[in-house]
C-alpha cells in the first residue's frame, strides 16, 4: 500500500485547471448580452409605466384626488419628477 505522500499521489492528486475554449467564451458572452438586453427592456418598461402613472395622476379630477387623500401640492410634487426617479 503506497504512503499518502508518495510521488504518485502528489503528481496525480488533482487535475490541471481547464480554461474555456473560445466557443465557450462566445456562449458566455452571448448569454450575458441577452441578460443585459432583457434588463434594459425591463427598465424601459418601468420608466414608461412611471411616466403614464404620473400623467394619469395629473388628469384626476378634484373629487378623485380628495378620495385618494392627495392635495394639489402632492400631485404636482409627484408629477414633476422625471421618469427615471422613483
């Protein structure tokens, strides 16, 4: 039975690290590009929804504003925000 510190155990104990091939690098890059594109689309949809919501808030009549408990100052403060600001 060989000793745990013999040369065979040391040489063949762990395999060499393998680096991805160029095809794997391309696949990784394409997957990352797809994730980035998806995140960009979701962000654009969020911005559009904020813009629509703020315009609808401005269009509310006085009775609906009172029902929501919002003053004209609250409405204007929210509507003046740019679409990218929460």
